[in-house]
C-alpha cells in the first residue's frame, strides 16, 4: 500500500500525534495538580479542582501507555535506547504517576484536614514530577543523549541521572511547567465559577508571560548555543538501514535548518507565541471554550516546533553522532509498520470518538454546591 519511506514518515507523524494527544489531554490534568495546593483556598475548592478532571484523568493518562507501546512496536531501537538509557528517570516518572490514582481515590475518604492536605501535596507531586521529568527529557533530546551503538546495535549509555539537569534542559523545564500551568488554568477557568475561576484567570496571565519569555529564550539558545545535527552521507530512505552506516555533522544552528527548507514549519513557533497571548485575550473576553482550544493549539505548536527542528533525528547522540537514531534507520520493518498501520486506522478513530463522547457527556461547570451535595460520591 505504502512504500517504506512513506510508512516511516507516517509513523513519525503518528508518534508526534500521540505525544500531542498526551500533552493536550493529560496536560491540563498535570497542570491542575501543579496548581492544587495553591489555587484552592478551601477544601471544597480543591475538591472542585479535582472533580473537573475526575471523570477523564485516567483515560488521558493511557495516552502515555499507548505512546510507549507504539514506540516498542514501530520504533524498537528508539524504545530500547530511551528506556534503558533513561531508566532512572523513567522510574522517577512512574513513581510520580503512581501518586495520582491513590491521591484521587484516598484524598476525600477521611475528613481530617491533615490527611487531605498530605494527599493534596501528593497530587501536586504527581503533577510536578511528570512535568519536570518529561521536560528534562525533551531538553536533553535537543542537546543529544550520551549514548553509542556497538557493532550489534546495542545501546551503551554513558551518562547519569543528575547529568540530565543541564542548564538548557532546566530552561525547558520552565517552558514545560509554565505551559502546563497555563493549560490547566484555562481549563479551570472554563469549568469553574466565582473566586476559583478568577484566581485561575490570574494564573493564565502570569503563566502565559513566563511561558512566552522562556520559549523565546529557548529558541535563541537553540539558534546560538546548542549544537544541531545533520546527516552528511547518502542514506537510502526506502530500505532497512544500519544506523552506524551514516555520517553526521554536529555544529551550532543546525536545528534551524529545517525552517529554511520547509518555511511552513515557522507557523508552529509563531502560533505558540501568539497563541499564548490570544489565550489571555479570549479568557478576558470570556470566550472560555475558544481559550481552551487555543491553549491546546499552543501545546501542540510547542511539540511540533521541537519535532520539526529535530527531523529526521529522533534521538541524537552527543558522544557518537553517527549512532544517532533517525526516522530512516530506527524504525521496524516495512511489514511491521504496515500491520501496525492497519490496526491504528481501525482502532484510533474508535478511541477518538469515545474520548470526544466522554468529554461531551461530562461537560459543564463544577461548583462548590455540587461538592457539598455529593460529599460521598465525588472525589
């Protein structure tokens, strides 16, 4: 049906789509977790915050599981390199995510204020840890991970967990955390009322400012202070390729080369910056659904900006550039990609339709009165 080159591009696009799906749908859940101990001034307000995402947060988190499964099937070398090299970081991420289900289920079981406060901070950690770890991972992918492939294509990772905390990666953490706070605050402004909604509106303003400034700073850093990568040898995009058979150039500014070759990519960073300001305007005018749609587009634009800059690289290697994994040499076989493609074509529309149906059924505002009338039913 498709040639091998086209299939590889399709599966790269599916990979980006799944990352965007997770970031948009679970992003505001994580953002609300980040804001929970600070934005909710009373126990009822914090319960309102939790119940805005209560019916959907579990389904949103499964996008991350799907992303891991697709990586295993379609990008096995990427999966092996990333999950083995960043093993400690992945464990920290998982333990952070573990706090969310127990936090949601146990927080309101007892009326004791100390009990509930402890679980509020656990839910904060359940939002903060994934936000920080995933932002660190994104920053380090742009810099390049310290790994190399041996003759048998086994990945040898030479870095450590604390080496992930590089200055550029920490800037990416500011970008990621402020973006999730913005996304979560927009959702809260849309789904809540009264004082809580007004405080969410204030968060929209300062988180948008921090995101815009840090995103522009990261772009300038990439342009002038981060080495990019470029394939300098001929690579056959239509056949199975050995990652070690290519040669790769590494020098400053190369991550911007794709914007010269494909000017349409400039739409993504521009939309990320302009969209963040439009979110403020739409929220102020109380076009709350449109504001949430715009914040979702900002999240997508940031991911597409990073993916478009890296393409065709998926995991660059900082110590052995020729070991870098790309779209052309890190994919599964053509048969496997075809098989997975047909399964995705059948199942993905069902997942999307069900997701849209759930959000339609669960639409509407959550209020303090709802919480007080349903003390033993809601989170």
